[in-house]
């Protein structure tokens, strides 16, 4: 949830021309991570669990790309980008570990 608030705060500074573009994409993807983790927590089926884990991981990867684009467009400083990417990397690692634990 922490990454959601960080991304929302960062994207609030983006250009108005990005409201329907990069801002919208980043916000949708970052909300998708905890939403899919919460939904998969309610599933007892390992196949469904993998599906929702995969969606959360895919959203994480998309966010990494979109944040890199934002930095190249000068919407983010490199230091901000590095902090956000580090947090996304931690989320991906936790999701991978959880996925392996459940499906083993």
C-alpha cells in the first residue's frame, strides 16, 4: 500500500497532458498490485493463486517501465526513481517467494 501512495504523490506532479496517459497507467498498475494480492488471498485454488500472482508481477514490471519513461521525460529525479524501483523490486521478490511457498 505504501508504494500506491508514493506513486499517487509523484504522479500528482506530472504534466496535465499526462493525466490520461502515463499518470493514469501508473496509477492503475500500482493499485493492481495490492488488489490482486488481496483477491488471491481469498482463493483456495493454487491455479487461481498463480494467476493473480502473475497479474501482480506483471503490473510491477509495467510500473518499472513507466517510471523509467517518467524519469526520461524529467517528471522524476533519478534519486526518486531509484527509491521507487527499489520498493517495486522488494514487492516482486515477496510475491515470488509467496508464490513459491503456496505452490510448492
